[in-house]
C-alpha cells in the first residue's frame, strides 16, 4: 500500500511491517528512503491525513502518526474484536486483515477482510462496529467529504451507500 504526502514524498507500507518514506528528484530518481518499524506483520493500509498519516496492519492495530513517525493514537482492535486470534504472527495467509481505510473529520473508517467496517473516533477514543455484513471480501470504501454517508463495494458484486448516523444502508446496487 502507499499514499503521497503533501510535500511530494511517498509513504509505502511493506509486508514486514515497515513504513518507508521515499523522496525522489524531478526525474523520479530515488534521493532518500527512510523507514520505521510500524506493525508486527504486514502494513495493509495507509492514508495521509491533516495530522500526518494512518496505518493499519495485520497485527490488528490502527495507528495515527504525525509526519515524523511519532504515534499520536493507537487502536488495538484485537482487544475487542478478536482479530488477533485469526491474524497472529504465525497466521499462514498473505491476506490482509484490513483492506480499505479512509480518514475524515477526526474519524477513521476501516474495512476488513472479514466484511466488517469499524468507525474509530480519534477524539473520543472509541471504536464502533458499523457493519458486520456483506457476503464476501470488502474491496473498497469511500467516505463522502461533507455528507454523513459512505460507500462500500464488495466481492459479492454489491455496492452500498450507508448512512453514518443510523448505520443502515440507504442504497444498494448489484452488478454481474
């Protein structure tokens, strides 16, 4: 996974749990690469935020970082949702625990391989389960920048639009 910082550098998450910050010149040549040990297991999602960036890893943790790799907040979803029982370091799969992540208005919305969506409130330090459905792997998640809605798409050939207040779908489309 990767995302771009406002200054043009690139963040890259690795299978070994490292996050690289890569700098290139105007021709695309590598000029600097630094890394930080971020997760015990693969980094499966990265998202640049107004504070720095968010990472999610196969260790079941979602971490909010500042731009210099200092941890601002850490949320261990293993403590409440038993993600770690399925994704311990000896888990024998290359599948990601977290498949999609978005950050809006001081909240992290994150989708999992197990068809779950969680909403993490950074200010309240709460984790709410928004969705424990869909019938297959969640492939995408996007939060509307100003409305209280988000959209999901899934391997089960559905795209759903959800209300973030009621946590209920407000529209659903099937494709083949």
